[in-house]
C-alpha cells in the first residue's frame, strides 16, 4: 500500500546521523497531513503533469486542428521595446511573430481564467475549512456517485476524501498557473504551437480548479447532490415581490450570500426578505436556498439595479460591473463589497460593529463598505435592507414614457451609440422613432441588448440610452417570470452506466453543453431555442452559468420553460443544469466517467488515454454562444485538451484564434486501428475543435456534425447523420455538401434518407471505408498474442 | 460621419488600414485585375432593402456579370436557391477564411489559389476579425468589402456611407462591369 502525503505536511528523511547520544540510520519522519491511500488503482503515467508532460498529446491534436489566427491588433504592446508592428510578416523587437503573439495572448487569457477559478476555489475552500474543518468528508452524491472527483483523479492521480485533501490539489493548480503565466514573459516561448499546448494545459488546470470549488461547496453547504430532479427556482425580474425588502447578490462566490441566508434562517425571517441574484452567485444561492431567486445573466445588472428594486446590493467576485457603486448610488442602494479581489475603493469595515455599519447605511452617510466576513455581511445586509426599504420605496432610475419622448428629442443622430454597441443595434433609428412617439423599435431592441451600457458612454448628449430601451420595454421586464432547475452538480455513476453504451455507440446522438456568458449576438432566446431543439432530438443537453438562465427565460407554445418541459436527468432528451461556472467541471467529468466507468479505462493519472477515448468515442460538444470572459476561454481550453469541440457565437472570433480541421486534407484524418495496428482513414470527425458560428442556424448544423466520432457504429452514425442532414435541410437548404465524408458504409446512411444520400454519394466518387477501433496513441494498439 | 474610421468605434487595428473605394471604378478595376476572385456572402445581406430590392438581388446580378463564384456562409443559402441562383459553395465564414490563408489551397474547383476575396454581409466584428486573419496570414490575397461601412482590415473597403450613397456605389460597380 502506498502512503500519499499532503503537500501541507512536512517530511524529513535522515540517511545517517551521528550524535552524542545515538547513531541514526534511514529515518523518515512525517509531520502534518498524512492519509492512508485507499485507492487501489495503480498510478498511471502522468500524475500531476507539468507544462510539457502532455505536450505530445497536445501536438497530435494541434496537427489536425491548426490555429487560424484572427489578430485583434496589429501590434504587440507588452514591453517597453514596443509597441512593435507585427504586420506583413514583421517580427517584434524580441523576435516574436504575429502567430506566436496571438497564441501568447490566448495563453494569457486562459491563465486569467484558470487563476480566477482557482483563486475562487482557494478562497471558498479556506472559508469552508475554517467553518467545517478539514476532515469534513467530500460527499457529492448520497447514492450513485463513487467517482466524486473524476478530473482530480485523472489529472492528479489522487482520490480526495475530505476538504483537507483538496488543498494539495489547489497547491498544484497554483503552481502550474504561475509557471504558465511566466511563459508569457518577453523572450520565453517562441513557438505558437507550444504556446497553444500550454493553453491546453491552462485549460486542464482550470477544470481541476473548478472541480475543487464545486465539490467543496456541494459537500459543505448541502447543495443538491447529483439529483436529477433538483428543485425548480424562480427566475426573472417579474418573480420578485417588490413589497418586501430586496437584497441583490452579484458575482460567483457564494460564501457571503450564504451568510445572508444563514442570518435569515437564524432569525426565522426567510419569508420577509427577498434574496435575488445575478450571475453565478444567483445560481449557487438557489442551490443553498430554494427561496432565493435568479434575476438573470450578467446583462441584467444595469437594468435591475436601475429598476430600484434592490434595497441592498452585495457583490463578491468575477463578472461584476465595475461601476456598480455608481449605479447603486443613483438609486440610493448601499453596496457591500465582500471580496479582497474586488474592493471598489471602499473603506474596510470588517472590524466595525454591525450596528455602526447599518447606521451608516440607513443614514446614507456611507455609500458602501468592504466587509470581509461572510457572517457579518449576512447580518448587515438583512438588517439594512429591512430598515432602508420603507425609506427608499424602491426608488429607481427608471424613465417614464413622457420623459422618454422628451429625452429622445435631444438625439442628434450622430450614430455614436450604434457604433459603440457590440451588436451594432440600430439605436439611433429607434430613438428617432421614439421622439415621434413610436416606441416599438426601442422595445424590440430590449431582446437583443447585452446590457453593457457602452451606448450611454458614447452619447454626446448624455442620454441614458440603455434606460430608454428599458423604459420602452417596461411591460416585458415586469412580466419576466420563469423558472430554472437548480444546479444539480455531478452526474451520477449510475446514470453514466445507463447512457455510456448508447453514447459511445452513437444511439444517443450526442451530449451538447450550453455553457458560459451572455454576450449573445441576438439575445438569450437563441440559447433556449437551441436547447429545446436538441432535447427534442434526444441529445443529452447540459446547461450551466448564464446559459442555464437564458435557457429558462423563454416559454414554448404551452407556456413551459425547457426545465418544465424536459427531465433533469442525464439521459436522452434531458436538460441537465449542472449549476454555476465552476459546475462546468461536471460536464467534463461526465465525459471522463464514460471512459472510466462505462469503458473501464484506467483513470488514475492517465490523462492521455482517457482523452484519447473521449476524443474518439464520446460525441460531446460545448456551445458557449455568448462567450465573453477569460474564464470561458479557459473552460473551452480544458474541453479542447479532452478532445471535446467547442462552438462559440460570432463574438467568439475576438478570442483571436480558431482551431479548425481541414476536411479536404485526407492525410490529416488517419487514426491507428487498435486492433490491427494499421493506420486507417477515419474521416474528418470531429471536424473542428474551436469554431465560431455566424448564426444560430450555423451553430446548430455544426453541433450536429461535431458529435460524430470515428468509433460510431453504423447505427449510431446513421442516427447522427439523420440529425445533421435534417438540420441542414431545414436551416440551410439541401443535403450537406460534405455528407459523403461522413458515410463510411451503406449501413451508415439513415434509412429515411437512403435515396437522396445514395444518389449524392454516387455523384461524389464515394468509396466504402473500414470502421476502426480508433486511437491516436500508438501505445494503445493491442499487443498480438504469441 | 468620418469616411475611414472603423464603423464600430473601438475596432482599431493598427498601422495597416484599408484603402478607400471612393468611386465604383476602383472596385471594378480591382475585380477586372483579379485572375481568381471569390465572393464570401454572410447572412446580413437579406436584412437590407435597397430601393425596393434586397441587397441579395444586387449581389446575384453582380456575381453573374463578373463571373465570380459565390460562397455562402450561413442560412442565406435558401434565399439564393429561391432566386434560382446556386452558390459555388456553402462554407462557414471561419472555415473559408482559414482556407484562404493556405497558399496551397486550389479553391473549390481545384484549379488555383484565389487572389481576390470580396466580403459582404457578415456581422461587422466577425468580418473585421476574419479580414485581420487574412491581412496577416494571407499575404498573396487581396481583400475587398462591399458593405456600407469601413472595414480597416480589408485591402479595399467602402467608406462609411448612407444607404443612399451605398446604393449608388453598388449600382455603379454593377453597371461598370458591362453586360
């Protein structure tokens, strides 16, 4: 049996020591955390991989999916040699090329994302250990979950059993992120492909950090534990009881918000105060208390604060508007900052008495305070909200219809609002119509507005353009009343056993995960529409983060949200909300568990083999339709290393590079046949690893295509092709022009499309191809028995 | 409105910016000079009505007169088919962008690399980034945009124009190509 030591422990080995009293030989002393390793699986080849450990795997993927760089700037301005002009094949003063510079920025982005999740995990874990002790057992599923931390087991080769066991995992993540960040220094890496390999490494580390964060909070805070039918929570501005005091929480770290719920519970006044949230803190607070309400994704921040409904605003970390203090002051709502990472220049009142802080807020002598004690945050927020609500009377910065018309007349039609708008919305045209008393154009913009407020900053007349849109659409905002299934956390091992076979064989056409932020090109309804379509087609649909909210913010013709229409189980036709950003780890975890639980591939420290299995056999695709943040980039990178393609919306091209396959280059698509050892053409599946779609229709067709894998059985491939062809016919028109590349044998052709497809194959000089037992790893070729 | 500022104000690339197509003759000359032109059409073209005609109708006339193969990037395909025009290829925007950076790619007909790529109708920011990719990684390719807004990463771009001026320019290009 092996003894594994926590890195927090101290190890002392003495080979030989002569002293006055005795002579010692071969003594080993360990002080601190020591845990008997009860995981009997032999250690795999790559526990705790460093920057270059998995380089060969990365390069194998990058050979197929070559980066297509889309520079966001012609220059490099990261050191004082610069700015360096990198146009026209020029090199920078340090010798860097444009390709390497772009990949360097991608690495920086991924490092920011991984650091953010890992920093979040560290803060959360430290706080939970302080509160519950390091021996608190990890429990993410009372029944049906034995593999509690598939990513950590895979990457680190350890099986964490308590909160304390997660600390060395984060030590490792922090170490790797530091090493990765150092790579972006001037005069370090010079190869764009090696930069890209490190991007993958950052992504993998990000997934470990996310997993630690979520399994720690699920275990300690009593979140739903892998429950397919976790409760439904209220979603939307229209669900808030504005007669009550209202607290708004924004961000991603649930600890201070949990402090609010704890105080309400302790005082027995849960029904007297509304706790509402935006962004992932909202999702996580509904996992903690089903009374809490989700207002919406990040894009709802301005409109909700300006509505005046929230009496107190509590912010923690990540994706919080940096002008929240200014916006809060406009509606006389005190703001409580709760994270060292996001202090907003506020005085630190952590050590002051609750009475003093509350008095300051109620008397409006202070606009906000930094309070780094979650328990104190809870009491201050609740007491302040109850005292201040009757005074504020929900006074907002709303604009009446009459005022709207008067303001609209000031517009000079300079078009700067439109030119500042990320989605190029026809704002000036709509304001002109509003000046004439016609509000329908402004009202229509509400659905597509991402709520950034750049239009207001750009306006030469200082018009509150965003507020004009909200005023025109006030009927819509008041009736936003939906529901969301609270984040269930992991997928049960038992669910994996049920669907593993159908997924790998292709009978379930794929797993489609809608993740990430809300920088949508045409509003959140597109996410709901895509979720509904794929669930109807019997894909397994996962949701998380802002996308999980957007999925719930629309109803079908029967008035149902997707969470009411479909089950929450990880099954064909299920819509599985795993939870917040950090819960994305469970989607990757499910793919890993298919390899380890269903296919019984060794998990422990065995990254390449598991990734190879997922890449060649598990038809999973991520869709980050409104991806905006660095965290979203890191999450995507973690999926890429596992061989899972990611589709983003058109704004995703601003991440500066795509990873695209070339279906026309047959030489790129050979795999080893593990049975024969020979190299076999397996077709361009999956065709791309990182792809930006122009429209929702593009994305849906591409998702259906990207679920194909070399290992699909003919029955499975026919099922996947049926969806691909049908979506293409319906959304684009005609049979997909590349369908011949995905038919390996006549048995692959969907029965109902046989005539059309057969005719098409004849016109394209199609030849039958063998179906291999696919792998990219020569070491996995079966050894012949002698 | 400034003629040669990025339409989306913050999308400023750097020292290398598109030359302005101030007269339709310039575009016509570029097209005539090209040996292997290609046109990439995004979904935005069905959103514009130009004096009672959809932009797509102008583009069909333009492509037919100039004998330029059209690649449709999105669901606009159906609009072309409905008008009896079959595009040369259907391909996502980033995919065609990527192929155009490959000097060894011989095009959809397998004959030779394209030397002029004409873009129209993609979302502004997406066209911006793809044109940036081509500016930096397709040194032998010239690019041109037919949108009514300035695209700094193209080799040649229309200025920011009113719809009225844009229509005059488009008609001028089509007329200049003769029958």
